[in-house]
């Protein structure tokens, strides 16, 4: 039986742990806490941080692993690369991992390929933040150079608020630096890709729906396929994504690009090289028939497969993911004690999943980052509107503490 080390055992790593077990693998996990949800599904677990390279190398040597991987965890990507390099396992390179996770190094690499991006600056000095805002009209976005899940990310419209945002954002950076760029308003696009021997295969182009600036950057719905109507725009998106993969040097593996459209002109926000979180993996899987968790497992074991061989799932015309947060709860309760109607929801036509990310009783988190999204409904349909209608019907049936959910007030379903 082959052994793999999955770095991270949080709620978003649970599907990977389960799928790897179903594939007949011995699964070892490492996480900063043995209370992590994925621990109980693994064969063995180690209490060690996902960012502790040397500690994870020791685990890998001790267990004599055949592969190392992560899913959804940005901070674990460099660790995966470091472990793979030390044990001569199949993975992306350390250089690629750095370019895909450190926003400063990412922007440098992308600039070499002349990829269209918003004006930006990387700094640990507030004076340089002020210089940037003098040259570039606001609003602006400040974010840590090496964080994820929208942690420490802020949109600022007034210069008076810059210093406070800078101080808050830099606390989330392990390298003590932030990136500031000019905010571009427009539709947000997600592109999921599978790279095989440097060839980029496009699996899904979908729309990322977010709330207003009070919850800046946090997606509460994913819809696919995208509503892009302009073929020239679609071609430009594909070319930007292809060049981005080349810029960071990814040879084999998963890649995801986030873009924004400024009057139909695509602007790249970032590229990632791990299975995406927030159920974007499911969007890609239902639209393409390719499960990015399975491809990541095969890849980490060095198993070479063609694009046809990795298509293992059913394909649907459209998919909708509806994410649930504290903004959907009715009443002033702080703890969820009961969840009603999940079984009925799962029996509904087109509903693929109704995932609850917690055990009861559950203290409700405030929506400050993607971690605040504690439930999700996934539906498929004959078209986008059909998929939306099915997830909305399920959303309206689900209840917490006996109370129905309420819709986001600053969000449109189409």
C-alpha cells in the first residue's frame, strides 16, 4: 500500500483524505492540532504546523512516503514543495511554489510575461504606501503578501484610513510586507486548469459573486459557466491564464486564476497551484468531469495520465454553489444547536451536496474572511438559471435552530 502525506487536516482537506483512502492509499496527515476534522479519517496524524518544513520532512522520512500534497491550503504549498524536493518526490518546484504563494514574487514573475495586472507596490513601509496612493487614484486594496482566504485584505477609499488598514494587514504576513494595488471594479472570473507536462487544459470558467466592500473579496456564490459574452474577452482570459502558468513555471498540477473584467478587459488578480477552496473544485468537476483532488493525488505519486484518463466524473451544463454565513441567520442567537431539513435538501432534484462545516453545538463566526462561510449548497442544472433556482429552493428549505435562512441584502442571484 502506497503512503501519502497530506499537509493540513482542516475541513477543506477532509474530502482529499477520504478520496485518497477510497483509492487504496495509506493516508498520513500533519496539522497544528490533532483536533482538526480530518485527523479522524486518516490512518495516522502528527501534530505539527503546515508551515513547519523541517518537521514535515522528518515525518515524511519516518513514514517513508510515496507522495506529498495539500488541498485548499495556500500556506502548505511551499512546505509540500520542500518535502518533495528533499525526498525526490513528484511535485511542483520550490521556486514555483514561492511564485504561486508570495504575492510579491508572483507579480514579479507575471510582469516578465507582460501580463495585464492592476498597478501595485510591495512594501513594509507606510511612506511607500502614501507614495503609491499619490500616483494612483483610489480606491485601493491592501493585502498581506503571503496570506490567503481574504485574511488581512482591505479595500480603502479614503487616504485617512490607509494607515490603520496597513497596520492590520501587515500582521497577517509572515514576511512583514503588504501589497497595495489599485482597486478595479467589475465582474470576477475564476479559471480552473489542469497542467500536464506544461500543456494547459482549461476545465471551467466561472463567475465569482461577492458581497459589498464591508465584506470585501469574500465570495458567497460561484456560478458556472461564466456569462462572458464577448469571444475576444474569453480568448484574452485564456491567453492570460496560459501565460501565467508559464510565468510561474508549473509543469504538472492544478492551477487556478482569479481575474476581474474592466470594461471587458481581463486583469489578472492572482494564480494558485493547489486545489482551490470554497467549492471551486466542485464547480470545475461538474463542468469538466475532472476531479482536481484525484488529479493531485495521481500527480504527487508521479502517475502519468492523459486528459482523457483523468475524466472520471459526470458532466453537467451548469453548476451553482451557495455559501452560508452569519448574514443568513435570522434572530440574535450566537450558537447553532440544531440544523433542520438536510435530508430533504439532499433528496431534491439537482442538489449534489449540502455541506455543514461544524459539529453541534456550534458558535457562529462573524464573516471576516472565507473561514466565516460555514455551510454550502451545491446544485447542478440544465443551465445557469436552473442551477440557481435549485440551490435557492434548497436554501429556502434549510433552517438553523428552527428558523429559516434569510437572503443576503447586498447580493443578486443572477
